[in-house]
C-alpha cells in the first residue's frame, strides 16, 4: 500500500511517501522536510502563532501538490506536541482542510508507540532497545517493557520550547546552558515513574538534533547513508554541546553538516538529548534517520 505520512511537529513538518508491505516500509518515493517552527511562542501563549500558521499553510500547500503527483492510496497527517498544547488547534485543522489534508493530533501515549515502531521497524530483534525522539516541543523516550509492550513517556522539553525559555543570545552563555540542563533534568525527574527503567542495551536517537549532530561530527553534508547508524558517545555529545554553545549563529551555520535553520535550537536540543541519555544510563546512541513519519506510515497502512 502506498502511504503519504505527514509528521507535523513543533519544529519541522515532514512528508514521507512510501510503500508499506507486511509491517515494513519497502520503498520510499519522497522524503521531504520543511522547518515550519509550529511551536513558535506556544509555551508562553498556548496558541499557534499567526506566523507559524502562515508557514504551515505554505508547507501543506507544497505537500498537497506532491501528494497529488504521487497519488498514494492513503494520506495520514498527524500533529504532535505544539498542537496538543494550544487553544486554537482548529485553525491548523482548517489549514489542513484548505489543502485537502485531514490532520489529527497524536495523543502522547500513541506517539510513543508510533515513534518506536518507526525507529525500529527494520530491526529483527527489538528487545532491550530504547528510542529517544527530541522534538521541538516535547521529547519521547520509549522502550519495550518486559511484557513486550511499549513503555514510554512524552516529556515537555524540546529544542524550540527551551530555546525560547532560556536562550537570549548567541554565543549562548554557560549560565543559560546550565539552566536548560537543570530544567530538563527536573522535567525528566518529574516523569521518572513513566520513563522506561528496564534493561536497555542500545539507544536509538531520531529526529533533527541527533541527525544534525551526526553530520556535523563527520564534517560532511547531511546524507541518509552517512547519518543513519552513526554512533555518538555521550562524552562526545557533551563536548559538542558546549563547543557549539560558544559559537555565534553565523559560526554555527558554517559548520559542515549543520542545517542553518537548526543553528539557533541545536544547543537546547543537544542538552535535552544528553539529559535523556543520562536518564537511561546510556553511554552512547545510534542515530537513525527514521522516526515518527515512518511510524505514521506503518500505522496508516493498518487503518
């Protein structure tokens, strides 16, 4: 079945058009990413900002054209943290309708399952795997429980949310980095009972923060082939968190592998990623270019 899966997140909106057969994504036709920054101002106002809605409208207009060309059997669009936190989500739904894309909001508990499935669908042995997805507004931490069921939590810390809360300048002062870390640690501590606490042999990290870091560490322009499967040790992540914080925006953008549109939020995202790894007692992570959009495609094929 050919599925068009849209992952409408707090920082990016992604479109995957792919064939799904037997619980696997077997062929990818299109894999598109647009930085729409839907989470702009959401933490403070609990509303989608007019500028964010305008960016979403243009993005969905473009994606609708791609969908019309690809002619999938099913289209499924899901919005995550930013849309869950606002009082005017109906405006986003109207934009979707205007562009012939019906949008639904993923409940946090379903997001964990979808994220896990998307990250590990091509793994034969899924036991003792953990998944971290650092989004713009929230971060999902997921693993398989001892009974084979997915255990996970959505923690309200993300790259856009924490940048807006704590970052005032670039380079980012050590005091602001420490505030991000302290806030993240407290939010994770508050969710300790819901977070996976069993044996985890490998942590898989998905979404823009780890994939960008993987490209930067390799000093290569981003490519799926070099980023997917790249391993980052926790001490390397911590070192680069502070190294990037010391750079201004222009210097960050000049790093080979850096997506310029992520330069302002990469420090907060890295701090959240570091916090999540420590909570899982992990010494390293395997970067994956899969994630929610793949999980949405798998979910869409079962509906």
